[in-house]
């Protein structure tokens, strides 16, 4: 349970930082980032594996780069589910936001959680 809470906090920080850095990614405040991170975690746990499996041939052909598009679509899904907590202005903003969220979350997990 503690590992889940730590990853959730890392994702919330990543969403908040992405909203502050990437133009076109907006969240009202840190509480909104926490809610968006929770929804993103649920979407990544339930829907993302199914989409990855269905797009496996494309992912193999692109040497895994299509995963970036899938991450972008998952972020779009979160913005569609909870528009009051996360807003995206377009695909470019969503792509950069998803990329930044992935990098920040991975770095925090690696540095802090070990």
C-alpha cells in the first residue's frame, strides 16, 4: 500500500510540473494534479495494457516508439474523464505532457524510492 501511495505522489508531482512547464497542459492546483494522477494510475493499470496488446504489431514496427503515442492517448483519456482536473489544448501539448510526466515519474521513482 505504501508503494502505491509513493508512486501516486510521484505521478501527482509529475502532472503538476508538466502543467507548469508545458503550454497547453493545465491543472487548477496541486489537488487537481493529485486527482488527475489517481485517474491516470487507474487508466494505466486497466486500459493501457489492453491498448498495448492490441497495438503490439505497430509497436514492434516502430521499435517501441508507438508507446509514446499510447501514453499521449492515456493522458487524453484522463483529460476527457476529468476535464475540471486536467485540460489539454492539443495533441502536441498532450504528447509533451505525457513525455514529461513519464520522465519525471521515472526519475523520482529511481532516485527517491531506489
